[in-house]
């Protein structure tokens, strides 16, 4: 269970690093995380995070894990 959680956190972290690297200036050696001011970058983060969340939800349904479906909208 611990390794699954750490792997998920690592995957989310790597997803954000890849997006930041893609939108950094060519030749720049430092990554900067900016979450405003550039529509394409902002939409990339939004879509990537939504797909990541959808993937987590689908995995919890497939594995029949109630913990993945627990934080849902109140009815």
C-alpha cells in the first residue's frame, strides 16, 4: 500500500516536471513552476491533472478499491 501511494505521488510529480520542462526556455538549466500567465501551459496542466485524476478513478474502479472512490461529491 505504501509503495502504491509513493508511486502515485512520484508519477504526479514527474508529470508536472515534464510539463514545466516542455514550457521552459530552450537552454535554461532551471525549471520554474508557474501556474498563471500562459494560456497553453495553464491548459496543459489542467488537462494533464484531469486525465491523471480520471486514471486514478478508473484504476480504483478496476481494482475495486473503495479508497480511490471515497472523495466524491456529496449527494
